[in-house]
């Protein structure tokens, strides 16, 4: 089983990839969310743990949502586009 920090690190990396693909700088995203850019940097680069609500807000800005999929009796987290936007 993956360590908790590995989970947040992988999720942060996914968010960074999506954000960069959307060509949104960390500073701009921070302004959109009314948070300090360092919070985004620590999440994306260090896997710093954030509340689920904050991660949902980050993903919503990018047009994505967080979801769970059951895979062989294990819950797997995925990020998918939010088509209801």
C-alpha cells in the first residue's frame, strides 16, 4: 500500500501537469483561489497534505474533479475532466 505522502505527491504532480497544460501559472491560480502561491507550490512539488475541499477547488478551476474508482477491492483516486462545467 502506498504511503500517505506518496498519495499527495502523486496527486500534486497530476494537478501540476494539468495546470501547466492549461498554461495557468501558479501565481494566477493562487489569485483565482485567493490563496498564497506557496501553498500550490508545496502541494505540487512536495506533496504537502491539503484538505479535500482545497484540492477540489484547485481542480474545479482547471475544469476537473476528483473521484474514486474501486479496483480489485482497492479504492483508487483519479482526476478526470468535469464535463458538467
